[in-house]
């Protein structure tokens, strides 16, 4: 793997400051042991880095934004999102509203010749839980370290752990996958895989829709936030290997970026890696709980109407069968 120089800075708590990234976003300098770190690179085919990232461990907040529109427009858009998240982290911690403010600002700044937009993925921690807010195709993954079968420590279910995508892309290709028109393998090489269906900013998108989900931490897990410059070019297996072999998150972040550069560096590349908190305990409700194994299930906010409807339908069917049986008995 090449050791191309990447622009990296650790996301530690503290006041704003530190080195200036190409996207114009300032980051605090590391002062103490950290749980998270990030890195970014413009790639080999882009003159500017339109990505932005920021995090504050003391407040439990991290964000990656991938600007759209080219040149200054994308850079301004991603920086606007980061600044609104920073502002919210210091005041109300209403991160959905922060994204909506950024959207309103970007729509208001557009002209007939310049369209500004950005994707974003935000993680806000709440004790041993974390909440994800996202728009577009910037992603959040959960990496779970390898575990051994009970009674035999020599057999490992996945030698480099497992990687679960927690977000669902707002993209044209994802729509094709959801409809069954193409499969995941075809999606990975689809010529329109960069076309997104939702973004922050953009005059064609006056009403911003934000997806959200909540999950529980398990010990030893890591969150990976990234722009599509990583997810489009680096496989899940390679990501797992890097996270498993590098406990230092700064080193892991830089190697993930280097892997994307080795794959061609076709886009801006940005990653953040975040450890589970020391207070995390084994949680059977967690989507990545590996005992017993089960399919990933997101604890989406407001899941109750769908569940309630299913229950009502089931009860109605049972009652109908009962009434029909009683009628048959009375008239038999």
C-alpha cells in the first residue's frame, strides 16, 4: 500500500484551532488520548478537496460532508454544514435543525450560475447509544471485532471482524437496487453510481428530508464515517483488515485513505474512525450483537406506527376467522 501523504487531524475535544485543511475547516490539536481520528485527501483527479470533517469527543459529535458543485461551490457547501454542526454542538444539540439551517443557507446563496450542495453524515453520541443523521451517499459503518466460537478459541467467525453499513444511500443506484432492477454487484460498477437523489442545498430540493437511526454500542466496536471517495473504491474486506490490524485510529484513518488512493483516487476521500466508549457494555439489542447472530436491525426513530398497523391487521384476521367459525357452528 502506498504511503501517500494525507491531510489528517485528530478529532479531540477542546477549542477550535489547529491546522487548516484544504476544505477550509479548522480542527483542534490533539491534547490527550483520543477515541477518534480522521484524514482527508483530494485524490488524484480533483484539483480541490470539497470534503470537510470535524469532531468533538467531549460533546460526542462527528460529521463528514462531501461537497457538490465543483470548485469553490462544493467547498463552501461542506464547510457550511460543518459550521452549523459546530454551532449546534455548543448550544442546543439539535443536529437535524442544524442540517436544515445549512440547507436554507445554501439555497439562499445559490445563483443562476452556481449551484451549491453537499451530502452529510452526522453521529451524535448519547451515553452508550449513538444517533445517525444523513443526507446523500456519505456513509456510516459499524465495525465489530472478530469473535470466537464458545468453547474453541481457535475458530474465528470472521478473522478481521465484520462491517455493517448503517446508512442507506440516497442515490439513483440505490433506488435501482431497492426496486430489484440490479443487484449489489452491479451497483458497485454502475456508470451512474455517483448520481444522488438527495442533498443539502440545491434549488431542485427545496424541502430537506433527513434520515435518522439509533443504535447501541458494544465493547470494541468502531464507527467509520466516510465520503464516497472511500466507499466506492475500497472493499469491505480491506476496510476490515485495516481496522483490525491498526488500533491507533489516526494510523487506521491514513491507511484507509491510502487504500482509496491505491485504487485510483478518483474522488476526494475523507474518513473518521471512532471507538466505542469505555463505558460500553454487551448489549443484546444492538444490531451487531453476535450472540446469537441475527440480521442487522436498525432501531429507527418512530417505528411504532408500522408495528402497530401489523398488529391490528393480525388481530382483525384472527377475529374474522373466529366470527366465521362461530357462524358456521351456529348454522351447521
